[in-house]
């Protein structure tokens, strides 16, 4: 055969530009080592069940019954499933036309979208329209759908926090847009400074880029910071002034580990601010069943809620959703269960609360253990994980280490993380995968390993790190911010 | 629907595809004025006085024009109207001359009463809630082999965690099972590393289009009529659809001579044709390709250096004894062609067949004949979405490895399967005959898949009436049919057709007991339509 139609040279260039470090070099190397028999602790992705977190019992009972509705007719089903799970399964099955195996409405089952709207109303105090809520196969697919609408070409820029979860940079590359970074301030607990925002936008416009949208991740990933209400107001004002659509990634809204800054949704703040902001700023908010204390990553369940998007455009977004027919129905039911949880008095309520609290309280303790653990290491400084699922310590690499990395043709934090992996089996994601200030290095790990394993993991890390620093340290200079 | 054919016919081979450049031609729209202004240095830019005159970032004039361009008739205008009518009947039963909407627009079997396969659902339920496997009562509720299979599957999942993200290609053990199933089916080996499990076959198709299409100069050769996922995906990715008409007179045959002709024409216009889409069994056309035809297609792709995108989601839907499904992988290997000779992507899904599990979103693509660095890129793009839903992955593995002789569920599984397939075959025949009875309507046999695609001759009067309402004639007919009878068909213009011919697509899925009523209502409507519009 002569010509091959698809070889590396003839691939879509945008595909080649995509980077997604969460499952990149470190993860691939860790998988290789695992195959060779080394024990690996995967802390590269927010995947709680993979690290031993158990699924909540009630949702699994309900979905199992929905999968096999013939069970509902069996007289002994009550011996295995509690009555409220049985009732809830019937409730969700009645919302479908044909059970789990039929395509639903392309936006998701209306009954579930209604439950999501009711959840949003309870959470924020403002009504939400189910017609503007679309369920998706995971929040990531929703993000990609919305960015696909926004990005027309290279001239379109999207403001993205740095450090950021690389779904955003990868998707912007894939769709041929321009990433406009705004730096979060590490010394101010990864705070957002509106002046940084203004500067980023000005620089982008100077280059001829039309800045179209702004992404906020609240609580932050990888940084974990929870935005204050004042911050959210500044952001909304900014989007109003600059005519940007605000994309609020709020998938970690249940993961809050301090009490000074509880979660407030961008929508609530927007509504609180009243017109013109509440009527004109365009907002798309994202949520998922993958995080929180549910951690049901494998279900691929998510939604986005649109505010102030014109009806004709909503129709176009609906049209695109319809090409993929519908989001998967079991995950829609998980979403319904998450936003419409058990109530006091329900048979399974106490178990549900016990399981949920157990997970959240443990996450809070682990956030503290990890932060303190990192801060006890030589040349490591770590902001507290206020929310989400990650720790993002800064590793102050000595110049000799950076030299060694360059010799090995590796980015310095990749070099460090590979050495860490090989020495301890801890698989992290280098900070360069998320973006960071020039010359400043980090790594991202999750706070998800089991609590009983944490002390050992942290001491294993400390041992490696302190030895590494001794090996490469110069007495008179360190890399620093 | 009209937009599809008219704009497509005009733009198909044009190199000026609607894309970002489209915006530049609109020099005087307020939105592009904004863009001009925004490119001036920051010092001259006063943002605060500017905001009230600018179009919002997410509005019809400012969103990605490729989004506007693509169409998906299967859930288009007619369906929206049907849903509206359905709501009207619910609140006011006398509102319309029918009691219910009869959806014949979409291949969604379980929404029309088809039952799921018991064994598959048993395994899925156990995998969703594995803690019941330890209970003795479970033995009384589930078949022994479903319990065994659930254990087997759970042991292939690290930590038995069905709620965890898996490997981005899908759980390795499940891919092993699928590869073994492919080998059983074809008699040629399959490599689990070639398999990418996806949320249904559609995302896999989108992924390939994204890899293949660099600009409007990249063309994808497609049979027309065509399942509109492909036309929509090509438009969304900014490529060019290169059409090749199937021959209705010969049962929708795909002639290689016709393929060659279209290829040459496209090339002469500066289009690089990258791939050929073949849907076998066909959608909407329902033909099952003859093996000789398939060999010629493989040869053609090999000679011309095209990627063969083989949509084989209906592989278990074959209704005629004289035809058999042969995968393109099997055909290629049987010709002695291997990875070096032909680049082939085969798509399969859990949505069709006899299992009809549309709502689960399970499927995979088997990718063979690409270099390692291309494969790496496919993996990388898959990893951004982390993985497909685990339950769908499990189901895909079950579909490719159903109960075997000796398994407890073997007989009942086969009985369920055969019941569904024979019912589909009989409904296909009944409806085909009914369409052929209608005056001015001819209908090819549905050899496979789930659809009939009858051709309807419309009079000049009807066509003029349609034009007056700015609707494609076949959409006009379908709309009238809907409002008179509650029956929902998809106009042929949503799939593409030879210009000047009209068709509609009807599924073979309505329940058997509803079919006589459908036929009666259709026949009555058709007579009155002909009377109204006789020249």
C-alpha cells in the first residue's frame, strides 16, 4: 500500500497540541512499574473508590433494582433491599419511558432535571428552571460541549486559572482556541486578585484575542481554595464589565474542610447582586456525582445549568446534545439520588448520614494530615487544602536538582515526581501539568488514600524528599518563589 | 430538514466551509465590530462603556458557527412537534384526532416495550451492588451463572470498585473478553489493546472525525442516504462530506465505481479524502452488504489510502436467510490483509442488536492498522474524558460474550434473543408490505438494522404546497401525517437522498399489536393526502 490516510503527520494538529498530565507520563510510568510488580499508590486522579472509599449503600441498592426491575416483583426482594430503596427505584423507573435501557430526552429525564432544579433552589434560595439544566455523561462532557459552542477559532480566548485542572487547557487546545491564563496567588492562599485578571485580559486583547469566557473552579483544583463571597462578587462584576460568560466548575461543592468559607454558588451570588448582573451576566454551572462524598466517578454522571443564555442558543446546545442521543440513564438516577437525598424518618436515612459523615469527616482529617505532613518536609511549603480533593505542595528544588533534570531532559517537577515514584511507589502529577509561575514547582497528590495508610505514606514521602534535598542542596541558594 | 439537502448539495464540495472565517465576512455586524475594537491596544480600550452595546458571548451570532451548521433530524423539528402534541393530548384528550403519539423515528427499542435481556440485567444489578453477593437470599433471586459472571467481572476490576474511573480504554479484563468475542465471531484474532470502550458508539465516531479532519479541505466519503450522526459530526469538526449515492434500484447497493467517481471529483476540487464511512447493516437503508461488495470496498480503501470507518452497530440485526453479517475486519483478514495493509476502525454498540440497551451508553471501537504514535494520540484524547461509564463497559463485554452451551441461562437467553429477533423480522416484513401497498410508494426490503426507508412520489401540487410553507416536501408529508395520525416518521431529507426524490424513515420497532393500527391510519391518511394534492 502506498499512502496511509492517517499517520502522525496528517493528524489534526489540535489533537497533537493536547496535553493531559493527569493520565500522562507519570501515570504511564506508574502503570509500567505496577505491571512489573511494584506496589503503587495512585494519587494522580480524584478517584476515591479506587483508594478504598466505599460507595454509599442506598444509591447502589436503588440502581441495582432499576437495572433488574423483575426483582421488584419477587416476594423475597424485601429480604435483601430496604423498603425505601424499593420505593425509590419505582419512583425513578416511573420517570423513564422503558426503564434504564431506553434513550431518555437528550437533556436527561425531565423528572430528574426537576429534582436538580429543586436542589439548586434549596441550596441557593432562588428558583431554577429544569429546562435550562442538561444532564451529561460526566461534567467533563458538559464542559466540552459548552466550550465547543464558545470557541470559534484561535482568536477566541478563555480565561483559565493557573494552576488549573487540565481538562480546560486540553479542551481549549482541542478546539483550537486560546488559553488566557490568570495566576492565582500562592502566598495569599491561592487567592484570586482582580488586578491579575484585568492584566491577563488586557494582554490577551493586545495580542488580538477576543476574550469570551472565564473559568472558575470553586473549590479549586488542584489548589483547593474556596472562593469568598467578596471574591465571587468581584468576579461577577468583572464578567459583566468585560462581557464574559462565566463557567463555574463547582464539582467539589460538597468537599469543604474549613468553616470560614463555606461553599456559595456563583449563581447565588449573582442573584443576590440583583440587576443588571443577575439579568445579564451569562453563567454556566457544572456539577457531578464523581466527587463530594459520593465519589461515583465510574458512573459518568453530571449536569450543567445555564443562566441568561438566550433561548435560541439553548436550542442549539440541545441540538448538539441530541446528536449523542442521551446521557446514560443509570448515572441520571445517581444524580437524582444525590440531589434528592434521604430524609429523617426514611428507613435508610441513618445509615446514609453515617456513611456520608464518615467520609466527609475523614476527608477533613486527611486534608489536615497531608498539609501538615508536607509542611514538615525540607524545602516543601503547602497551603492548606480548604476544599476539593488535592494537596498541591510547592517543592523548592535546589539549582543542582534543576540541572540534573535538564541533563535528563525532563521538566524539573517531572524529574522530581519520577524519582519519588521510583523510590516510594507514590504516583503524583507534576505541577507543570496544571500550570504554575515560571521557576516555581509543585506536585499534585490527592487526599484520598485511606486514613490508616496516611502516616506511612507521608513518612515515606518525607524520607524520600529530605534525602533528595540533601543530595542536591547547595548551601547558598534555593529555588524560591 | 430542507436546510440539510439544499445547503449540503451546494456546499458539499466547496472549500469555503462555514467556520471562523464566516465571521470575518460579516464586517458590519455589531459582534465583529466588537472584535475589531478588541484588537486595539489596551490603552485605547475602555471596557466599561462598551459592555452594553456588545452581543453576549453566548448568543446565536457569537457562538461557534459549526454548531449552527450541523443538523440531526432524528430528534429534529418533527419530533419536537410530536412532543408538543403529546403534551396537548395529556391535558386535553380531544385536542387531536388520535389518542397517542406513535414514535417511529428513533431506534430506541425499550421505549416501545422491548424487554431487556434478563441475564445481562442480572449481572449488571449484581455489579452495581456487589455486597448482596454475600447474602444467601441472592441465590434465590438470581441465576447461578449471572452470579458467577458478576464475580468474574468484579475480580477484573481493581478493588472491585465499579465506581472508580477505569483505564481510559476501558477495564482490561473486559477488553480481553470483547477481543475473545470478536475472535469467536470472525475467526481472526483481536487485540484488547486495539479496543477503546466509549459511552456508546457515537463518541467514538466523533473522536475519529476529530482526528481525521484538519480543515474544510479534508473530506469524508459517505454513502447517501446516511445516518445523520456522520453529517453532523463532519460539520461540527469543520470537514467536508463527500457524498456517494447508494443505488435504490438495486437494493441500496454501494458501487465501487461510484465511490471512485466521487473520490476523483472531490480530489479535483482540492479535497483530501481521508476516510470512507460504511454502515453495515445500513441505516436508514437496511441493506446487508454482500461479501463480494465488502471485499471490493476493502480493496478500494487500501488502494486509495482511506481509513475505513465501519459502523457495525446492527451486526446482530439480520432478517433474511440469504444474507449474513461479515465484519470488515474478518473480510480484510480473509483477503490476507493485515495491519500494514488497511487502516480500519470498527464500531459496535450495546444499543441495537437484540439487547437494545440504548440508555446505557455502551460501545467500543476496534482500531487496527494505525502507527503507534497515532494510537498514542487516540489514547491521549480518550484520557481527557478519563473513561466511559463502567456499567456500559460491563454490558459491552456481556454482549460480546453471551451465555454459552451448558450455562444455566443459555436456553432462556437464547429464547429471549430469538423471540426479539424473529419479532423484528416479522414486523419488518409487515411494514415493508404495507408501504408497498400505498400508491406512489415503493419500499426496499429491510434486510437488517431497524428501519424502512420507503420512497414516496409527490405530485407537483404537493411539492408547491410544501415550498409555500418553506418545508422540504418529505418533511411536509411527515408533518401532515403526524398531525393527522400521531405517527412520527423522519423525513428522508434528514438523511440525504438523490435530489428530486423523497423518502421517510420509519422504524420497525412499534409493538406488534400496534402495527395494524399504524398501517390503517397511515393508509387512510395517505389516501386523503393523495386526494388533496392530486394534480
